[in-house]
C-alpha cells in the first residue's frame, strides 16, 4: 500500500523565501520523532510538471512524490519532507533544479558556496512551519516538538549542493557561536547527513575538501553517509568529482567522523539509471 502524500505549497522560511514541500508520515506506531529532509536532483519535480516535459516524462518514476514514497519504505521510522527547488530552469532538452533559497547559483542552479546564505535558518523556519501542518493531521501530541526530534538531511545529485552549503554555515556558526542560539540548538538535532551520488554542472566543489570547513563539521559528531555510483565516480569528463569525493571521505575518516561509504552497482556500466537507482538501493545498507 502506497504512502499518503501531502503537497504543501509556498511554505515560508526566512522572510522572502518559500518552498513547496512534499510530505509523508512515519509508518510506525506510535509515531516516531525522526525527520528526514530530502533535496533532489535535476529533472526531479512534481509529477504533473515532469509529465509535461519531453525529457522529464522519461523520469516520472523519480518524481518528488514517488521519491517520498521510496524513502518512506526505506526509512519507515521517519517522517519524510521533500523540499522542492524554488526554481526550475527548463530548456528544450533538460530541466535544472535551482535551490536559490538555500544556495546562490547561476540560471542553471550551479552553486556558488558562501560562508552565510541563511540556508540553515531557512531550513529551520521551513520545518517549523511544516510541523504546524503536521499537527493538523492529528497524529499524536508529542510528534511535533522540534526540540525533541532527530534530523537526517539527505541530498541526491544536485541536492547534495544544499548539504555542502550547510557545511559552510556550520563553519560560520562554529566561528560565531553567539550569533543565534536557536540555530545552534537546531544544528544539534542533526544526527545524520546523506550524500547520494552528488554532482552539479560546476567545475569544482562537488564535494567539499576545505579542511577548516570539515573540521567544524567534525565537531558536531554528525554521522556521514556517502553513497555513490559509477555515473559520477567514472565520469571521464568530470574527473574532479571522484578526486574530491576521495578527499572528502579520507579527510573525514582521518578526523574521526563516523563515515559509511558505499559504491553501488560497481559491476555495472556507467549510466543514468544506476544514478537514480541509488535512491532505491540504500535500504540494504541502512543500519
């Protein structure tokens, strides 16, 4: 039986920023306090929109609604919140996800990381508003107190850029810890971060390798999960992706972070299907 899906439009975060959010509830009773927030890749959109585009309709299986259901099956303890990009750039042959509310970027959503873009604050405010919507579903009085939740952040493909911007802002708050105690308390709720086959159009920073930024991440004791496929790791036109991922993984492990790193479909040829299929292949590796 498929999960019930809610689509909430124009959920406000920091002033002037809104995102649509796709939600499905925890499958467990009593209702869990685990929240998983997902940021998708290029092409992925609401199913209705994908069906209208000649390229997008080939990938309707990976619509944001279907992805929420896929994640709910693999993480039955978690409430799933899929954050839709605030802007989609549509060309004749492709659709690009642009997470402008979380990270500066060009017209195609290629990220330009910066020390502070209020991405974490936007996520917190967005989530608080979403939890007010969850309350209206009457699933139990204890299920929506943000201070008692366990957060997991997950990015797939382009969506990993949002997680990378969070790394920059972790470093900012590490250096400016008195700036906003509410944000610092929110960061402490994050238990796991999942990078699923990260990639974007830019020539660098698919994975963050700056040791100062990673050192701030280490202090938070967040579990890091790296799931990659040959689609990104064996891209001959973008060899820096593999090199940066190796450095990201090695640096975190040397600094003592709990890292789970898995190469999926290593025996298969590099193709876009395996890239998307990583979304369905996490389950056997979830602890």
